[in-house]
C-alpha cells in the first residue's frame, strides 16, 4: 500500500514539474502602427481606428520580426469591435499572409452603434522556434461607405509549456512525500529480505 501511495505521489510530483502551463503578456514594444496615428497601443491595449477618409483599405499594428519561442502554445486576447450604423469591417489577426483570426463586424443595416465583445486564441505551435510577421488589423469591407469602426485588443497573453525552473513549495512537499513513501517501502522490503534470509536453515 505504501509502495502504491509513494508511486502515485511521485507521479503527481513529476507531472507538476514537467507539464506546467504558464502565461506571459505579449510585449508590444517591438510592434509598430501602420499608419501610426490609426494603429497604436496604450499600455497593453492595441487600438485600431478606421481611416475616416476611407483612403486606406487596411490598418495594422504589427511586428515583422516576432520570435515565437519553442515552448509557445497559444496567443489569446480579448477584443471589442465597435461599428456605427451603416459600417461593416473586419477585425483580423495575420501571421504572414495567413489570416489566423477574422471577425466580421456587420452593422450595415443597423440603426444603433454595434459593440461586439469577444475573445480569440491563435495556435502558435506551427511557428515554434521561428520568426514570423504578426499583425493585428482592421480591414475595410468594401461593400460599405462608412469609415468609423474602432477595435481594441487587450489581455494579449502567450501560453507556454516548459520545465519549471524552481518547483513551488507544494511541489517540494508532494515530491518529498513521494520519496518518503518509496523509502518506507524500501526499508520494509529490506527487513523482509533479512528476515527471510535469517529463517533459512
Ligand atoms: Ca468601414
């Protein structure tokens, strides 16, 4: 019984050490806005404002040299997409030329402001260990003639999985209990062996 509990505790300890999941905020310091006055960040929130003149078909906040670490799993975020009556546009995220998020905000026939809140998640595992072009943007739905949509993205977080460098106290405790259980079994087993040897003729 002690052996079994020791093994279970040891397995739990190992799983806690090897497979933790972490979240790190996406650093926006190397991102740039194109054009800068319509795509910018304040703190960790990205704001994209449609070109009121309608001259631009797209507005991006991007990093052309974003390095995806080898342990990156997902990039998650929350967004709020606001469209005035008659407006229809796309809030997008792109990796290179691939659209990894595409949200249509359609208020073409609305008579009130439309606010679309939501969240998104981008799978980063195909890009682990490589440098990519990562862009968040507004793209105009050319069917509309309104140019007033605004989108914000926040809580941008990278989830990673890696070997935990410093186990937490609880991990130490469970690891210790696991090892103690194994040690207890080993002592018991050794005593049995000695006793059985001593009882030999
Ligand atoms: Ca529009």
